[in-house]
C-alpha cells in the first residue's frame, strides 16, 4: 500500500484506464464517446450528482439487464443513510466493488494491529443494527451497508458479545440496544474492544444504560428477562441460549459488581470500570460526531483510548485512518489510490474557473469537494462531502472531513455550514459549562426579518438559569462568520432564537428516521435542516 501511495499518480491513472476499458461498451460511457485515456475522460465525461444518474440507476433497479452503467452485474444497492440531506439514495454495488472495500478493511485492520498490538482474541461490544431489506422490481437487494455486511459476512460479528441471531432479528432499536448492553455486561470481563459506527451510538447507548441499569442487573442476576424490556421472541430465544453458559453464582457476583459501579455519583470513566479488560473504543469521531467526543471521552476515562474509524460511504471507502492512535481531534484519512479514482473540486472562491484537480495537485490547507469514479458505474460522481487537505502521505493526500456540501444554513445569501455551526455550539457550550446532549438548526426564512433557530437538548437542565441561556444565545449570534454578522448588524437578519427542547426529543427524531428506513447504525442527527 505504501508503495502504491509513493506512486499515487500512476496507480490512479492505471486504475482509471482499467475501469474505462472494462466499461467502454456501457450505455453511459458510450454517450460520451467511451474515452480510453485519463485526458479524454476528463474532457468528455461530465461531473455529476446523484440526480444526474438516478434515471440509469432506476433502469437497473427495474430490470434492465443491459450494461447501463457497468459491465459487471449489480449484486445489490446500498441505501444511503439519508440523514444529512433527508433524502435516501440507492447506490449500485458490484462484486468487484465489494472486493475493493474488503481490501481497504484488511489494510485498515493492519494499521490498527500495528498501533494496538495488545488487542487479542477478546470479545467486542459491537453496537450494530440491522434494518429490513427489500428487493427492487428486478429482484435486486436494497439495504443499508451495515445490514448487508452483517448478514452476508458472519465473520464480521464473530467476536461480538451480542449473538448474531439477536443482531439480525432486532427490529426495535431500543430493545436491541438493551440486548447489546445486557450481553456485553454478562461478558464484561472478556470485552477488549467497544465499537460502533458513530460516536453518537455509544453515547446514546450509555444514556439508556443510565436509565435501565437496574433492570439489566436484575436480568443478569436472575438469568431471565424479568424486566420486560425485551419483548421480541427471537431476542428472548437468543438470550435464553446465551445465558446457559453462566451459572447463578457468577451472575449474582457480576450483577453486584455492576450495581456498585453504576451507583456511583459520577459516570466519568464508566467504560473502563464496567469493562476492565477493554483496550480500545473505536467509532467515527469526525464531522457531526465531533460534538459527542467530549462526552465519549468522559465515559471512556483517561486510560481507554478512542480511535477514529475510517471514512466510509455508500459509494465505497474514501480513506482510511493510517494512524489509529491519533486523538479524535487529529484524525485524518489517507486516500487509497488502488481502490477508486479520486478528483477534487475546489470550493467557492478558490475555483473561479471551475477546474477540477487530481490528488497530487491539491494544496494543503484548502477545501475541496470529493469526486470519485468507482468499479460500480459511478463516473466523476460528486459524493457531496467537503474535505480539507491536511498533509500528504507519500504521494497521496490525507483528508480531514469538513462538512456535507448541502448541509448549510442560509436565509439572506449568507452561509453557515454544519462544521461552523458545530464549532460555535461546542465553544459556547464549553465556555458556559452547559452540556448540550444534541442540537440541530434551521433558517426561518418566512419570518420578517429572517433568522436562525437552534434547538438544544441539554444533558442536565437542573440549575441552569434563563439568563445564562440568553447569554449563550447572544454568544452564538456573535460568533458566526462575517457574512452572517455583517447582515445581523445591518438588520437584514434578525437575532438568533435558541429553543431548549424536552429530554428525549432527539431520540424520538432518530426513531422517526428509523421508521422511515434509516439504519440506527448509520443515523446522524441532521445539523442544518
């Protein structure tokens, strides 16, 4: 891999030529003259978004067996989470595309093993979820990437404390979260690794543990689901099978130990106490998940490191974390020159001529939108993510995730993106001492004058006075970029509105997204609505 990075430009060009030759007779590339060289490709094939190729994807989904986008058959569609934009997309996947993804996973695992050699054969508390899959008119499977992986690759969950039968059967995310916690705590002395797709998932699970730990301890103590928290028959059956391996004396001792830990006034470092052999927490900590890092770090304590997971999307692996031991705030992603073809579209004023750059042409410190070409028929496709180039790893760029391209607030032609919004909220929260459990915002353009509305759910509301919240509101209003603050001073935009919502509001927001088909494992709170 590192040799491929040293020769990143030539590896990328060879990859692209291979894709173009293989798919020269596809309907899509024939529309643009079936280019066979990188130069011809860039001059003849346009940059596109999902909407531009949705018609071709629908043809495949409806049963067109001709080579619409690629020569290889589509084995499934990955349903994007849809939580940033609110719209679901189905992304085509081929066997070669999946093979490329698994090569990236294996490479990432090698870097993790290098950084954390103490990780052995212990158990993993894996907070993952499956949602219902469905088939298109042509019988092609559609589902979340995590669901497809868990159901089709049993080895993925082989070390999980939660039985496979539970993970694939749990249709209610809260019941399955309870089962994850219950099974993990039953085996807590064997847990070496705590893992989820997103940091939010771990924090939300621990909030559930705060409310349900007494019921969990009773279920462990008795060896039965007397709490009534688990009603799904298949979950009950899987638990009954698991608990047979633990005798009553061990269960009682374990329940007493958990009770003592969870009865503490402070839950700082709770993960290290509950799972004394744990050596690592791994999850996505960038983008919208950065907000949850302080809370997760408090739960983990000083001795349990948090490792940022790789940069995945429904379109493929956009980069891996080659330094898994780096702090969450410093996580960057190295692109994989042999996995997919990358181009970079400079953002805004940096690109008056509309040029697009190859990986070796990007500039450290500048922001770009990612454009990819992959094995599954996506050509010069805008993923919709904005990244900042932080450095180079041999000959390829390392990227820091910035924000989703269309996740912005704007009411009078100003723009506040989700990264800026998050940074401001986190800074004001830190300065005020108020713990913001979650937040979102929207621009109320129907009001006169128009203004921003930010919704906060507080971790603890007791003792927080209105005057302090008013100061927070004023601080946020003064902290955005000059495009916003200038229009505030001119009176074009009215003062910001801060709304404190009831406890559990964002949990219900997630439940609604899950009901509409989003996987709990892939859910991200939309920051800019």
